C-alpha cells in the first residue's frame, strides 16, 4: 500500500475513533446532568458497547496495518507523526493486556463503585476491602504486562501523567512536606483568624446561575461552543473544541462553593476550547495530561480566582447578584474569609494551602501498596495516621477518611499525584505569566482577562497533546518541574494573611 | 447453524441496532435542547456515522444469514417472529435502493433543509424549487425500486402508516371535506364568537415550567423515566421505555401554547413509557405508526385537554400558577376561548376544527406530484387555491403558504396524512374509552386520569409495534378506520360552542 493510501486509512480510523469518543463523552455528560434515573442500566450498556468498539478499534487489524506503514514512512506532518505515536502506544498497551481479563476488570470496577457507595454510607470499609484487593491484584498484573524500568508504580502514573515518574514525585513531595507541614501548623496556631459566617447566608440559585455565567464570560469562555449545567459533582466534558460543556453546583447557603467550582471548570474548559483547529479529529486534540489540565483549572480558580486584584474587580458583581449578604462586609474581611486555610478531612473541600498534603497521603499509600509494603486491610489506619502526621487532625470515621474518594473503587490508581502536579505546574506557569503579560496587576484590577487567556492559549492550550507536560513547562519556564514557585507563593500569601512572623 | 444459535446471533444484532438507535436519538435530543451552536457540524458528522452504521447493519451479511435461518424456523416467540418480519422488511427496502444513491439523497435532504430556511426567510420559493424537484425525482426512483400494486404514493405512505393506502385515505378525506368545509364556514360566520384577549397576558416562564410539570405528573408521566426540557419546537424523544424525554416551549404572553404542547407531548410520552418490558431491545419496542402515535398525543391534547370536565378539575391549577391573569374570567368564557376555532394560515397553530383541512391541502398536492399531474413549480399557486377553497382564506405570501412546513424540504413525502389519521384514530378510540371507563366524566371532573391511562396502556401502549394500526383499531373498536366519530365529535362540540342552528 502506498503512503498516501495508508494516511487516508489512518485518518478514517481516527475519525471513527473520534466519533465514538464524542458519543461516550456525551453519554457520560448526559448521565450526570439529569438523565432519567430508570434509564441508568441501558445507558451503561450503550456506553459499554461504545467502549468495546473503541477498544476493538485500537487493536484492530486495520489499525495495525496503517500504523506499520506510517511508522516506516517519512511523514511531513507533525500532527500525523505524533498521532501515529499515540495510537501505537495505545495499540501496544491494549495488546499487552488480554481482552477478557480487561473486560472482567471493567465489570469489577463498576461493581466496586457501587459497593463503595454502600461502604461509605455505612462507614464500613470491610465491604469494600475484598473488591479493593482484587482491583489491586488486577493492577499488579497489568503492571507486569506493561513492564517498567524503575518502579512498579510508574506504569500507573503513565496513564495520567506521561513522562513523570516516581523518582520525580518523591523529590517534589518531600519538598512540599518539608515546608508545608510547618506552614499549615503555623497558620493553624495563628491568633489572627478570619471571620467567615457572612459567607454562608442565603443566595438564590437563580442568581448564582447568572453570576456563574457572568464569570465564565468574563474569563473568556465561549458559550457558543459550550453550555453550563448543574450536576452533583462539577466537571467539564469536552466532546471536541467547539463543544466543551461545564457543570457546577449551587448551594443556597454557600455561594462561593459553586462560584469557585465554576471558575475551576472554566479553566479546564478554556484549555479545551482553545486547542488549535488543525488538531481536530486527531488524538492530539485534547489536554496533554491530567496534571497540565489541572494546572489550568487551578490557575484560574486559585492563582487568579483567589487573588486580591481579581476580587477588587469582581467583588461588586458578587454584591450585585446577592441579596444584601455582603452589605456590612469590608473588602479585606471578605478577602481573608475567601482565603481561609484550615486542616479538614475532605480533600475536595480543602483549601489551597492544605490541599497538597491530602494528595501526599494518598500517593504514599498507593505507592506502598504497589511496592508490596502495604496491605489493603491496613489502609484505614495508615490513612488516619498520615492525616494526623501531616495535617494535625485525625478522622474519627472512614467515611471522612479512606472511604471519601471514589478513585480507588474506580480502579484509578496513579491518578492522585496529577492533582498536586497541577498545583506545581500552575504556580510555575503563573510566575512567567505575571512577567510576560504587561501590566498584569492592572489588567486584573480592571477585570480584563483577555491577555491572560491569550498567554495561556499561546503557551498551553493551542498545543493540545502535541507537547508533553515536560515540554510545556520547559518551553514556558525554561526549566523543569519545580515545587519552589508553589511553595514561595503559599509561604508569602499565607504569612501575610495570617500575620506569621517566622515565615 | 442451529436455530438457537441463529436466535442468539439475531438478538445480538438487535441489541447493537438498539444501541445505535439510542445514540442517534440522544444526539437528536441534544441538538434541540441547547447543544452548543458551533458544534453543529461535528454533531451532524457523528450522527451521520451512526446512521451509516445502522444502514450497514440492516443489510449486513450477518443480518441476512440470521434472517434466512429464522424465517425457516418454527419460532415460538411472537416477539421474535415479528422482529424477524420487521428486519426482513427493512432488509428488503434498504437493499432495493442503491447505497450510493441513498447517500446522495441524504446529503441533498440536508442541503435542502438549509435552503428551505433561507427560502422561508426571504419568502422566495424559487430558491427551494430546484431542490424540491430533485427530491421528488429521487422519491419517484425509490418508488419504482420499491414497487407498488395500486398507487405510486402507496410506498411513501408505507414509511409512516403501514397498511394504509391511497384508496382508504381518499375515501376518508372526501368525507372530511364534505362535512368540515361547511362546518368551518358556519363557525366563521357565527355571530357568537369568543373573547380571547385574557389568554395573552404575561405568565412567567418559571411558573409555566412548574405548571407543565404538574400537568405531566397528573396524566401519569413518570419523571424517573423521563425529563422535561425546552426547545424551539416541542417534541418527544424516546431512547427506550425508561428514557422518554419531553420538550415544550414557553411563551410569556401565551401560556396555553406551551401548556397544550406539553399535554400533546405527554400523550406521545405515555405511549412510549408504557410499552411492555418484554419488547425491550427489539424493533417491536416502539409506537406502531406515526398515525397511532399522533392519536395518543391528540387524544390527550384535544379530546381530554380541551374537554370541559378536564378543565373543571384543572382550571384552579392554572389560576394558582398565574399572576392574576384569570381573576375576572368566568370558567365558561375561559373554556370558549380555549376552544376558539378560526381558519388560519399556519398548520401548527391551527385549532382542532380546521386542522384536518390543512392536511388535506398537503395530501392532495403530494398525491398530484407523484401521480405526475402536478409540477413542483405549480405548488405555491395550487396551495393558495386550495387554502381558499377549503378554509376560505388565501395566503398572501409563500412564507405563510407552501414554505411554512419543513417536511418536503426534508424529503418527508407521505408523512402528512398521518396527522389526520391520528385525529381519526383518536376520535375512534375515545368513543370506546368513554364507554369502557366507568364514570368517565366523574373521573375527569376529579382530575383522576389513572383509569384513562390504564385503558390506553391496555389497548394501545403495551403492544408497541406488535400490532398494526388496523389491528389496534379493529380490536378496540370492533371496526376499521372510520371518520364518523371525529366528524360527530366536531359537529356536536362546535355547533354547541358557536350556537349553530343547522348542525
């Protein structure tokens, strides 16, 4: 077969792959945004069919043939070349794990997720334990199938953060622990604490919806290529760059919970909406890793969305949409309350100062399991021990301990580190952003976020998966992944807010 | 291959077919309920992929093999037997039309639909004319491929109302014309006309939404197997019996427009939600024809939803949700206004008295075209002539004439008669329903619609496609399709409302 023909065949496969992926994502979005309850079973079946179709396609004979041809060819297009690499990687991975074994694993994951809900509700880890054990067993087998050079946890990381290995994470997390644990303690002990009761008044959901839309528009989210809905857990679903859907939640007695979630998801969405059109229909048309994706949401939510100048521009909008809730609240009091930092049990509610320590707890446990040093049944106790050691608080139930996250029951080992990497990347990117964007602070003060979005699009968004996480960090910051900017940011900000002396 | 194996293979094919259909329907629902504007092109492509997949499956080698085996076998299950018949019918149909020709036709339809919008906007039939001519040509070819015994229009009817032919429709429509034209004229000339201005006040969309939900719940719609959304044109989309989605529209200055649409769609939805579970995953799990489907929506919207006793139960709910709009309106004045009958140009806005005449205009033109007696370029004038003859009013633009409906531009020739058949069926069913349900009027008066829904489920809904339209009418009414009940109903109701002497 000549190269041109192989190229065409490969493009056809990619198009099909893309269409099935879009369907799978639409189904997932639909499930979480009000799809009829009783239709759940059928929806799961349809999604199963599509996933199976995608799996078959990834290891199909036609895929193999066109990959073989194109790997030999001297391809001019970088997009095509990298797409071939990506599909070849997927082909190898999916080929190494026996199809039947993987199918059983998918069913196990689905059952475990259901059992997890029950276990959490009843605060009973023993219900989940046998499932977790099996899930770990499967993953240990997969690790063997996939192989690794350095550490058995590396192939798991590769699913979420390609190019980042245990040795890097160990170094970064040690640094975070060393400086965050004492900082968190100092903040906790500071006599200077914010008043926060005024945040938790009544704010109508309709006004919150209007406010969220307004903020999304302000940061540059394109509603003609997206929509805003409500769901239990906020998320962003990108079918493709012109259909990037954001969801959030509205709690009447906690307006900031929803609003900050909207900004967070908005950051994810800006990434997906601004991937270059040339990548359309290829595997390059998505975020390059979970960590870089998280860097985009956190950059907007934390580094911009909890910034003083940002709120000087936006606080009037909040007041305008509220029902008098902030009438007697000074801007400084509001800003301190918004940035309250305090150890808490639940990761998804954690503030920016304590968040990374939650991640480190999970990472150390996961790593221990796959090194063979920790048994599943030890998890509840070890979890609590580490929480006490790092955050100074000890969960009294597993519901606010090991059972709080759905990730492990969903087989998502290797996922958690991305959250902390996202923080680290975000701080690194933000350091450069502030230097590159002329009059950065003035722009924020005037609520003009156009140059920020433009900078992110230029340096991150547009590249999609064409650049690895390391390449993006290297080309933007001139260095490699580094926790220093994050630590500096947190130390400066929280020493100031909490009037700490020795930081 | 043994029968058992063929059965299993066939069931697997049906499951796949069902899954693809669900996806296609979800995409269509999504498109019409707020999907991002800029994603339209990609959505159309994905839907195209899925439709192509469904087409290929319908004429696949595996389909042929299992049909051949199962047609020979002595199948015990009626569901299976009829599913085989249905798929064999589809196989034959799809096989007779050359795939490439059909593909070109699909593209033509899609382009024509776009041109139709432009033509309507500019009130310029000449833009659409060449497209319509080609669409007619294609359909004439398809008719030849498919073959017919009696009339070239019969194969088109078969797409929407299997078992109903031109000769039946000619008889029914002649009868309708003979008695409706003078009735419409008498109503128009009656000095007793309703006052309607109080209907068109301001009614908040939020209250309309609550009201629509309330009405849907009252008639027995299951929100755990469905949801209510807004769309430009109201519709019902059934993914399967446990996921039946209703949409409606809310106009602030016309509460009844949305509410009656909701009841109409609710009637469609009750049909789909109550198809027997045993039919799941088979082609029998849908409404048996467009006409019978329309009978269900019209029965609820018109025969129940514009009934005096129904409104005696429901008027308080309307008042309760309104903002004082009906304070000074007597029940009788409200009821007369609700049932205003008056010739108008636009079919979708027509009342129950004049509606069928709109359909007859379209039917006679379609039939003339496929008989070869009418040319496409003659349509605008002939349309206006017929409107004048049957309804006594003449459109002054094509926008309110031949360009108003999207059906022809969408290639949907043969569709219109189903709307009138739905009316006829509904009147027939309702005559029996009133006799069968004990204390029918009292039930309505008390807003208890449970026995009505139960009767419809027993006689219509549960059977899905297992019974033909003719079988449903025969088994329920003891006769065949008959316009007499509809004519009696209209003559009695409108003579009374408009105080006509000679009717």
